C-alpha cells in the first residue's frame, strides 16, 4: 500500500507540473502538447494500477482518472482564464475527490459504508457550493467595478445571496449524513437521534 501511495503522489506531482508550468503565455501548440502529455500520464498511471487487485485497484484507477480530469480542467483554465473555467476546474476537483472517496467506501460494509458514501457526497456538495458562490461573487464584483455605487450594492447583495445558497446546500448535505448515522439506532434512540439532527440543521 505504501508503494501504491508513493506512485499516486508521483503522478499527482507530474500532472501538476503539466498544467502549472504553462500557466502564462500559453500558445495553442503549447496547450495541445500539454493536453497530450496529460493523456499519456493518465495511461501510465492506469497501467500502474494493473499490478494491484481488489478495491485497491479500483481506488487507483479512480485516482488516476480524477487527476486526469482535474489536470485537463486546470489546463483549460490556464489557457483561457475565465471565471467559468476556474469554476469548472474546482468542480472537477470536487467530483474527482468524491469518486475516490466513494471507491474507498467499498472497503466498508453496512451503515458504515452508507455513512461513508453520504460524507463523500456531502464534501462534494460543499466544495461545489463554495465554488459556485465564489464564481457568482467574482462575476458580480467584476461588473460592479464598471458601474455606480448602486451596482456595487447589488453586487454585494448577490454575493450575500450566493453565500446563503451555498450555506443551505452544505446544510442539506450534512443533514443527510446525520440522518444516515441515525440508522445505527432503533426505536426511541433513533427518534431522538433524528430529532437532534433536525434541530441542529433547522429542518
């Protein structure tokens, strides 16, 4: 397992260099070359997974694919720097982390596995909500720079609304995790657990 972790770490560093080194002044040829390199590195990483077995192999493949998706999204954000592409890169990272986490949950069973999956999805929801809030706030602030004080006030309101939406999304995800954990109980204990979860997340 140590060798596996070392290999994955090496792949992560390699993929990071593939995108980061070309972050500025990237030509179309540079972009195409970097994209091809990411593809080659993914195939190398996937091949390395073949030496593993069982769930470790599945986790390895999920990590390799996730890193490829993230590297491609970050490369695009470097080549065409926009708030949308930056957001898409953060979403790719959230989805990659979720896929790996869910694969790791397969080592568990019963309620522990259910909770593990819910927590993985809650983490994804949190990351995506934060990314969306940041994008909306940035877009509103960018527009406000060119407009009046009223526009800046509107931008501030949109930022507040975006953060509120993000908080609600995260609360819903965490409430789902709390409810899942209550399944380890039964009868009055379960009812009490659910009541506490509802009170905690204002449901």
